[in-house]
């Protein structure tokens, strides 16, 4: 047709590439590895870890109705240094999940929350460390004394 530009496959390919680059540019900025992404990931990981702990806890507690001797055997197997380390991890996961949950509530329902979420993330991290350091000491004290002997 006279006056109409001819469209080639190269033009279509470059237009498609430009469109995809624009879409990637507008959607690809969502996660760049900052604090927001890592708090999101840790919230999911800690939630799943706590869920699986609760699942195992319900199962081993229900075992008492089936066989009290089997229940006693399972509970005795929990009194090992490895399980003690897992308990420390569980406490850390529950504490982080709870503190970050409060941060998410503030971001969602406080008018200043979205603007202050980065600062709140660092406050949550500081509170977590302040609570976990003495918690780890007291939770592992018996295990360390059992393995290496008491100093007193």
C-alpha cells in the first residue's frame, strides 16, 4: 500500500524486546535483595519451621495415648545436645517471627509505617539480638556443662 511503512520481522522482534524490557523494568524492581526481601523470606522460613515443630509436637504428645513407653522413649531422645541446639533455633525462629509480625502490622496499619519500615527492621534485629544472646547462654549452659564439665 502506498504511504504505509513496511513492517519486518526485525521491527517486531525489537519491539517485543523493548516491551519485555519495559515490563521487566516496571516489575523487576520489586525485589532487589534489600531488607524488605530478606524480612519477607525469613518470615516465611520461620513460619514453616514453627509449623513443622508444632506438627511434630502434636504427634509426639499424642503418642502418650497410644504407648506411654514409646512416648517416654521419644522424650528421652530429645535430651541430647543436638536437640538442644534445635531448641535454640526454634526460640530464635519464634522470636523473629513474632517481632517481624509486629513490624508488618505497623507497616500495614500505621500511617507512618511504610515510610519507617527500614528503621523498624533494624530495631527488630537489635531487639532480637538483645533477647537471643542471654537466651542462648541460658539455654546452652546445661548442655555445655554436660559435655565439657561444670566449672564450679
